[in-house]
């Protein structure tokens, strides 16, 4: 039972941290706010769901709750990677350029577009790492 409680608290806490990083992207990514309003509002939804799923797994650490956490994080990872396919929609010249913008914290492209260094890439990379960590913790902690 102690492992179950610990796994639920760690999973929920990591999801809350993911949501906080999402809030940081919402606050600091000027390109997202001005050039991609649909993505901006989608990220707002992701932040809300991160908090909600985190609360659910802490409040009711059941196999179903852990399965929801795992499914949500897998979906987020897939959507973040597939987002590269939207390069042309947002006037990036190539998929590689958009991937650089999204995932390379040392890229000068984001800065040249009006963002602070490392935004959004460093935050997205941290979110991806946290989502992987949540999947591992939830998988190991979920009841059989």
C-alpha cells in the first residue's frame, strides 16, 4: 500500500510540474500566443488536464487512475512529436526547422522570432522527460 501511495503522489506531483511548465510556455512563448492561437488554447487544455489527471491519481490511486495517467502521458508525447507535421501551417520553411524550434533549447531561431532563449524548446524537452518519468512511475506503482 505504501508503494501505491508513493507512486500516486509522485505521478500526480510530476504531472503538476508538467502543468506548471506548460504555464511557463503559455507565458513566455510569444510565437505561440500570436502566431498559433489554436495551439495556445490546446496547451491551455493540456495544462488543465495535467492538473486534473494529477489530482485524480493522488485522490484515487487505483489501477484505472494509473492507466489514465499512462494513457494521457503517452498521448501527450505522441502529439508533441507529431506537432512537427504542422510546420507549413505556421510558416516554418521545413519540418527540420520547426523541430529545431520545438525541441532544440540552443536554437537561435526561437530567439529570432521574439522568444527568450530556450523557449519553448527547453520547456518542451523537460515536459517530455517528465511525461516519460510519469509513465515509468505509474507503470511500476499501479496495482496488479
